[in-house]
């Protein structure tokens, strides 16, 4: 069912969203690291849900950024320079106005966890909504599944008690392999306290608790 705010969009905006959905589906068709089209659709759904609770936000920019947030990401795309060029060409072909293009790019350039490791980037309200939606999909049962899928795709070790989680990291450190369980300590368990919106904070609670229970159970089984 279409949400109220989707119905509020102009016909040309709705058409642009449908075209964007196909563009993203093609771009991410080969991903097996947990950043596939199903991840995008979950983020779009969560972003729409949060957007409904933030009436001052621009629904179109939220939806577009949610769809496009991983298509120029260095862990998903082999060549980020070409991917960025293709994204710009795609957006211009959709006759998006420059204000919307700039708003969408500012979100997808600055929302990632890795972009915020050494300094916290300023995000628009729309960016905060999409960041919350993306982070919600990194926690809970699906977040656990994605972390192991990612770790497997990069040939990371599942767990090694001798390799300690890192407490401060640059982007280069962050991309240096550790273990999947360390990723929980280095990122996933922090996300609950970094949610921007009230709705994001609310939705993060159950998912966070599921992570805590999982890590406790995992370590207990390892040690027994
Ligand atoms: P961002 O795109 O916000 O910088 P990440 O690069 O951490 O975020 O990637 C998003 C998702 O990819 C994570 O939520 C997790 O599922 C997976 N991921 C990234 N790095 C790792 C890692 N080192 N170990 C396990 N999963 C990872
Ligand atoms: Ni994502």
C-alpha cells in the first residue's frame, strides 16, 4: 500500500522513483555482501516509516537517497569514480533539479559509518532519516545475518578471542580485516546510541537487545 506521503509526490517524482528502483536493482544485482537490492528495499521501507514521523522532512529526497545510498559505496562498487559518474548521468537524465541532486549527494556522501569515524559529518534531516534506516538494517536478526554474509564474502574469520576489538579507527583501519564478532563491538553495538530520530531510537531498542543476546550466547557457547 502506498504511504500518504508517497501519494503527496508529484507524478514526475513518482515516475523518477520507479526508474531509480530499476537503476539500483541493476547496479546491485551482483552483490553478495549484504548490500543487495533486498537491503535497499528494507532501507526504503524503514526510511518511509521514519519520514512519516518527521513532517518537516522532504519525502522525495528521503526516498531517493534511501534507494541510491549504496550505489557509489567503495565496499560495493569496484570503481567508485565510474559509479559516481554513472549516478550523476542517471540523475540528470531523470531531469532532477540541481537542489535535489545536491541534497541526495550530500546524504549519500556523508551518511556512512566509515565517513563518520574521525569526524561527525553534518547531515540534513532527510540524511538523518536515511542514516537511521540504514543503521536499523545493520542491527537485529537481519543485521546479524548481514554481518556474517559480509564477513564471509571478504574471507574474514568468524571469531578469534586473541584478536581484540579496536577502540578507535580511521577509515583505512575500519576496512582492515578483523573478525565478524569484533565488528559487533567496533560498530553494531554502538548504533543504538547514535540514532538521530526518535522513531529510529524506538525501533533500535528491540534490534539492539537481540544483538546483545546473540553476542552473549555466542561467547558462552565458544567458552563452554
Ligand atoms: P557504512 O556503509 O555505514 O560505512 P559499513 O561499511 O560498516 O557501513 O557496512 C554496512 C554493513 O556491512 C554493516 O552493517 C555490516 O553488515 C557489513 N560490514 C561492514 N564491515 C564489516 C565487517 N568488518 N565485518 C562484518 N560486517 C561488516
Ligand atoms: Ni546500506
